[in-house]
């Protein structure tokens, strides 16, 4: 099966690198990450907590606190401009208007001392130049678009008066008020029950179909990935270790870390299959291993994995599926590892 993305991406990220300076030490928390976002398509970033998913999103939006964050390096190309090089004043015009974000925790993202209406009309004022009744009307329309019941009454509520699912819908409504080209959704279904999760995901798909947005979806939930994503990037210790179309990652996963993520899915336990946890823990940035960052936890580790720079290897003929793993260097040793009984997808 060959999938073709639209020729012109809305956003092109090239060698994005983000570092934190803590004391006298500098830690790389996003390491030369590259990808494209296309109209009407969803790219999922997946991986364990601490792998750099949210830091990637915050780097794109330029909202990391300085210090400890250093200015991101690389290119984030939008409408012919590198967003990492424009002024903060120019970035404010884009942030929230053209590139919007739904944060992981709506409880902390919404201000508890202002009504929903006050917070939404601020968005309308800043990005749409709407005031008074026009701003309130746009806020009401936005709540209607995300399916909130009795939206006029909800505008008068404070965040604590809303359920978790309702707060998440408000966050999505605020993000979409300006009809952005790109929506970054950071764990949009975290802490929601299964029914509300399904509603939020359906809402995002419907709005994407209507508005043609590109979505960057950050999640650790493979069920959400299967339902939402067109392409997938698997991250580990700030790096992209595997990338492909969703069917590549689900049906032909190549990197041992990706295999470990799938074998540790809670859904397997529900089917009576014993979970195979990935041994060890994600290393802290102070103690990142040399060579392949995953080699200390990998069941197929070879001597060459422990040192040197690790290249990307093309897994399929169309070059859409790549993995950062020495198992695909066509050497005899690598072939023996791949053909072993333990090499199970």
C-alpha cells in the first residue's frame, strides 16, 4: 500500500534542536528532529514520558521558559519564514491564530478566576480584532462548533464548574476560534474516561475534515494513534528512532523500542496476553548512553550499537519508513539478529 501526502506541507521542521542549560550543564532535549505537517493530515509523536514530545511542541510554539531553555536551533518553516528567527511580536500574531495548541491539562491551562467567556473573548480580541458583542458572539459560535450543550450558559461558568471533558472541549474551541492552519494537540484525551475520549477524538477528526487543518498529535496511547494518525514518529531520548505511515508502524514496526511499546500495551492484558515490559528506564539526560541511546535496554544489542553516530536506515522501497537502528545495515550479524526467534513483531 502506497500513500501519497500532498506536495506542499503547511509546516516543515528541519533539524530542530532544543537544549536546556541547568547550572553549568547543557542537555539536549530535542535532537535534530525533522518532519512535515500536511493539510488535512495528522502526524503523531509517540514515546514514553520524558522522550521530548511535549518539548518539541513547546519549541515549535516558542513558549519554553528562558532560562533554562536556550533558543531552539534548526528551521521551522511556515509560509516561507523560519519561525525560530522571527521576532516575538511577529510570533504572537501566528501563535494561537495560525498555529494553535491544546494543552495536556485543561485544568491548569484555564484561568480559574475568569469565566469561560472572559477567556474566550480575549482570544477574539487578540487575534480576530473583535470586541464587545462581536467577540461574545464568536465565543458562543466556537462552543457550538465543539458540541457543548447550552453554550450560552457555559460562557458564564468558571472552569471549576465544568467537567473534565467539557474543559477539554472549551480548550479545543479556544484553539479553533481563529481557524488555524495547524493544531498541536498535546495528550488531548489524558485523564478523560473512555466515552469522553471517543467524543473528543471524533470532534477533532470532524473539525479537521471541515477546516483542512494539519494536526500534530502528541500521545503515548497507541489506540489514539490508530484512530487518528496518518503518519507516526516514535521518539526516544529526544531523538526520532522510527518514522512511517501508520500502517508501517502498526504492521511492520522495525525499531526494537517500537516493538517494546507495542508489546507493553494495556490492551494486550485485557485479551489475556501477558505484558512484556521494556527492561530498565528511560535514561535521564545527564546519563544518556553513547551510540544508540536505546542499547542499554535493547534485547538485540550488538557491539557497534554502543558507540558512534547512528544513521537512519530506509526500511521500504518508497523511503517512507525509516528506523535509526543498526539491525538494518545488511550485515551478517544484523541478519542473524532479525532472523532469531526472539525477533517478534
